[in-house]
């Protein structure tokens, strides 16, 4: 049975789940792209760091909300009948269990990373940044879920979206991963700064008066 062949009102829950899933993919993609941009030089410009961090957080939380809607609305689908275990336990559903399981795993990982914004002070910025690198894994699992289990996987517009955004993510990720290597190369090519050492002053024999210029003498010395 093809769910698209039935009347629209019979599959309103499936349509809602389908739409929220695509919204989740778009927000996750935007969050990943922005996160990779933030790791570059643009983040160091004054006044932009706080704005970009806030936008990145909102995109991640928006994607997490869309994922939740995507799973909850699927419970009402008359075609799949996934049940609570079908949307929460990877492999429990009969419909393409591998690809659906990847989507469930991506949802759990996205929830952990999205909620980590509120635990950043507790876990420390350094550990938080290391854990946040897993957002690229969420993106990859989400794309695999859409292509393997999504109804729109064969549509030209979705393929065009993935063909446009996929290379952008790949290039930004490559730039981010090679940044330490390029930083070391720039440091090695940079000319060494000369070490300026203070010149030792010649010792003045005892009882000998040093003649200083008149401009450097004290007022009482000039009057004398």
C-alpha cells in the first residue's frame, strides 16, 4: 500500500511527520554549517561571537524540536503503526529498520548535544567543544535516514538540496580538520623575531662626575 494513493485526510499524521522531518533536516544542516563557520576566523571578529553562538543554539534547539514532532506525529500514521517502541528503539519497526534506526540514533545524539548548551558551564567549554564535534555525525546519520527511509528521497528537489548542501558541509569540514596543520605551517614559515638584549652600561669610576646635557640637568644644577 502506498500512503500517497489514499485520501489526504487519511494520512494527515504521515504528512505532518514528513514535513517536520524535512524541517529538522534543514535546521540540522544550517546548524552544522554555522558551527563549522564559527570555528574559522570569522568567529574571532569582535561583536560576532555572541550573535553566532546564540543563532547556532537556536538552530540546534529548533532542529531538536522538529525531530520530536517528526517522531510523535508518526504515531498517528495509519500505514506504519510504529507504536512507541517503533519510534524510540532502533530496529524495532518493520519498515526499513536500519534506516529508521539511524534516524532514531541521530535524534538521541541531537538531543544530547542540543541540551548540552545548558550544561556548558558544568562540563567546561573545552569538553563541550569536543563533544559538539559530533554534530557532523548527527548530520550524516540524518542524511542517511532521509535517503534510506524518507518518502521524498527520490524527488528532484530533495536531491538538489543534498547536492548543494552536502559539498558545502564537506568543504567546511575539510577546512576545519586541516586548520591545525595549516597553523603549524604558518608558524614554521614566519620569520623568527630578533631578540633585543639591553646593552650593559659602562661603569663610572668613583669620584668622576658625568657631564649631562643641559636639557637633562636639574634646575638647581643649571643655576649653579
